[in-house]
C-alpha cells in the first residue's frame, strides 16, 4: 500500500465517519416508515460505503465510529437498549467488513449487483447482530422481532439503493469518466 493510498483510506474513512455522526446528530439518518410508528435508519450506510470503496479495514473503522457514537448517544440520553457496548459498538464493527467481502467476491461478475448486494448484506449484518445482542442480553423479548420486519425491509431497500448510487458515482468520478449515469 502506498502512502497516497493510506492517506486516501484515512480521508475517506474520516469523511464517512463524520457523515454517520451528522446523520445521527441531526436526525436526518432516521427515515419515517409510512403507516408505522418506527423509523428506518441509514446510519449504517457510511460503513457499507467505506467497505465497498476502500475495503474491510475502512469499513470496520467507520462502523466502529458509528458504534461509538451510538453508545455515547445512548449513555447521554439514558437509552438502556444501547448503553452496553456489546450491543451498540461491537455489531457495528462488522457492517463494513461483510459489505466489503461481499462486494470483493461479486464485483468481477457485475459491479452494480455487487454494490447492491453489499448494501443488503451490510444492512442485514447490522440488523441481525444488533437485534441478536438485544435478545442475548434480554433487553427485548423475542416477541418483538416479527414487528421489526417493516423496518428491516425499508432499511435493506434504502441501504442497497444508497450504496449503489453513491459507490457507482464515486467510482465513475474516480476513474475520470465524468458524471455518473445512475
């Protein structure tokens, strides 16, 4: 890895981490689901994008910063569900890692499908690991899990779309091909 490559990874990771924090602080990262009282989140998407654009280490770092932000915010608001770092931080470390690995495995066949699939896998990684941790520590009853389905579907769709659009545009610009056609 060259010095410029390392610098690029640090800069992109830092920008994506800052975006995740801004999405959380401003509330922009929470999307109301029509006909529901719950919100879908896009706070995990920067970790997915980091994994797709720069690999699993950047994805892990951005996911970790998202997790730390979630943990700090929970402790400042007394949100008992996320005050345990094994619920709020550890699951988020794997979002960008799984997205990166899926993208790297599929990109030779079809890069757009690889990006969308990375968005789906990264989103499901977040959901499954966070909900699993909440169940493991008895912070929610299992009966709540089926009620999360509309939120999960919305987050998967939004994660796949945003990941594909942002990553395709970035890669097109990065190659000097001009504006994205997506």
